[in-house]
């Protein structure tokens, strides 16, 4: 794996061993960040089920103001920390060593109401075999944790093409679906009205 663009372009990243963590491919990350190009500079980015941190690190490389990583697997946390250290990144990020549901429930207490929400962009990529994680996480983000979303925020879920996510989770409504190979990206925003 490598960083596609930005200040850390072409630097390599490690992935956790085994099949429990499936890193987002370079090609899909490039597609994702091409879509997000106009939004990434200065953004607050939340990388859920972060694994190696490839997506959040790509966001930092491209100018995100800050990235928060949420990951619970000890092996993935070691690799994530090692990737940040190897790249010389010491600020602009925070790691939450917790399950996503736990982290999301704790974050609203720390949210800054003067900013209108904590995150401009939220990316989630649960293990594909954990189908219930999609509904649980998107349901939280479209429900009780909606205060985490800044005005005009986007929530992006990576999933299998053959796994169809709902068009709506609480106040979140799908605005776009991109498919590439076996993977898909579903983009959600808070529905107006």
C-alpha cells in the first residue's frame, strides 16, 4: 500500500497481518479522494474501523486539518501507530482504541457546538463479514450521534458491491453510490427537511 497524493505521496504503509483487516485498495482510495478533493483541505476527518490507517493518513497527506482514528483490534492498532511513526506524523490526529459504537457514543460529549459539529467527513469500512456493523454505525450517525456531523458533512461507507446498504439511516440519506470491482462506496448526507 502507498499514499496516493499530497505531502506524503508515494510513501508506503504496512497492513495488519492476516485476513481480519482488509485495507482499502490504492485504486479505491484514489477514487474516494478524487470525489472528496474540494472538501479535504482543512477538513476534520473521522476514520472508523481504521485498520492500518491508510484512509485517514491519505486525508492528512492531502491537507485535512485533523483526523481521528477509531480501531479496536490490537494488531491493527500496532500497525496504525507504526505507520504514523514511520511517516513522522506526531500531530493532527488522535487514536481511539475502542469499538466504533463505544467511541461514537462518547464523542458527542466532547463536541464543539460553536463549530456546528465535529466532523466534515466520516469514513467507515467495517469488516465485510460484519454486516450488522453497517446498520449499527450508520444508524448511530443518522440518529443519536448526528451532532458529530458538521453542516454539509458527508458519511462514506465502503462495502461489497453485492451488499446493498439502505438508502436512509435516520437523518442520513444516500446521495451517491460508486462501484469499483468488488467494492462500493455509498455517500450519505443529512437529508434536508
